[in-house]
C-alpha cells in the first residue's frame, strides 16, 4: 500500500533523515565542484560517435544489396537511435550539461530524434515525475495513465487488457511519450495549442524518417524505409525495457499525496531512494542504457552528468546499508521479469489472487527496526558505562 509517512515506514528518526540528506548534499557538491574538461569531452565524443554511427549505418543500408548488410545496418541504426534517445537526448534535456554553457548541448535547445517534443516532455517528466516521483494522483508516470501498477489504484475491468496494453506501449513507446507530454490539466485552448505543436513535430519527424531518408536512397528507397521503421521499433523496445526496469520492479514504493504536505529536502531524497530501482550493468550496457541502469542515482541527482553515475553509486549504495534501506538492483532479466510479474498480477482483481500474490510490490522493507535496536543497545551501554564510572568514583 502507498506510504503515508516516510519516517515511520523506514523507522528512521528526523535526525537520521536530515543526516542522510546532508550526506547526499555532500555527494552533489563534490561532483559539481569536480566537473570540467573531461566531462565536456565525454558528451562531445558521445555525440560524435552517435552521429558517425548513424551515417555509417545508413550508408551500409543503402550501399549493400545483401540481407546481411541490411540487418547489420539496421541494427547499427537502431543502436545509434537508442544512444541519441537516452544517453544524449534524455540526459541533455535534464540539464545535465547546461553547466557547459554550450548552446548546442543545452536543455533549452536540444530536440531529440523521435516524435515526442522535448519541451513538452520536460514539463511532464522533469517536474511532475522527478519532483513528485511515485506520488499517487500527482506523478503521471505511474502506469503512464493506462496501466495499474499498485493496489492503491482501484481495479477496473479494462485492466484485464493490461498485458496487451503493455506490449503495445513497448512497440510504440515514442508515441506514448509524445502523447504523455500533453498536459491534460491545462485549459482547452492550451491543450489545443500543445496538440498543434506536437502535430508539427510528428509531421517533421515522419517526413524525415519515412520520406527524406528513403528519397535519398533513390531506387533503394524501400530498403531504407523498412530499415528506418525497424530501427525506430528497436529503439522503442529498448527504451521501454530500460525505463520500466528502473521504476516498476518488486520493491519500488508508492506514496500518498500526504507525504508532500511537510516534506523536507532530505525526505525528498528518501522518497527517491525508495521509489526507484537499478539493474546491474558493465560499462557497455550502462552506456547503451543512457546510464539509466543507475536509476536510483538518477532520481537523486537528475541534473548531474550521467557519466558520473557509476562513481556516485559507489558512494550512494553504502548509505542504503548505513540507514537500513533496500538498494534495489539485480540483473536486467531479473528486473524485467519482476516488472512483467507485477503488470500481469495487477491486471486481475485483488480477490482473484492468493493473499501472498496480492501483497503488492514493495516486499523488501527497510531494516530501520534493526537500526532502532542498535541505537537502543548503544544507549543502554552508554548508561551502563556511566553508572560504572559513577560507582568507581
């Protein structure tokens, strides 16, 4: 069930939570103070690599006649699109590279290579999702408005189709993100204006992917058209897997709006720690995922450069152990399997499931009670030592 009191749920005192917040603030300061030329070189190399791979892939697709050439070129194009989408577009739009003051690599100017509009996505994602992460009724990314991801959402017959909806969302993920960016809380005129702006982006993107690029291939336009469609599909599937594995595996917590009433910055940190999950990845898989295999660290510091998340994780993970919190991570296969289990389980009405199955995601609870016992024992030892010293005196 949704958490209404984070301190009570974690069994941490107010002092514990503020101390945790101070330690996370220190991590942020250390990273910010160390940003420099190597980081700027990293993002510029990444952009150069992505654009070079994109061009090379298109040349292989259009310049070869074999099926193998088409498969290799299409796979390379799909990877290039994935890198542009996550390691570049997603992270640049978070403002991770704004400190460089480079107008070409800035959150206010970057437009990514898919149908979604960066400006609309930043409003719904950077604010409604990252500021209000996993808060029911506020964070629109909880199930993306079409799926049930917690028992706190009342079951409806339409959720029986959730496994099918999940598959369709995976196949058309860029379209889901695009539509999700339209803010339904706006006035009618504002929503119409947003829809028109989005339609313009969709038109431009469609013309580029399915008209301009095929036209440049002349007589091989069908080969290029098919490759573009498949590459977009591959990018959609990969982005979907990465995002879902960071938000919906077993153990990720949901929160009621009550937590926002008096939430401090330290409690906000704690909410991010409880609401996200990682998956284990080496350097190559981390790069391919836009370093979103470190979703916990990303939620704690969404505007710090993604190339620093690995080193940040080395300092963040011990804090979970120190404060008795579960650091949710596992193999990519395990996290995705856990997510699929949740999606299929919550498609059914609660009464149709065994009691253990309906316990909802969030079985890995904090070990705050252990910390409480340690503090109690420590206080008793201190008191006992004090009495002994008094008697000895």
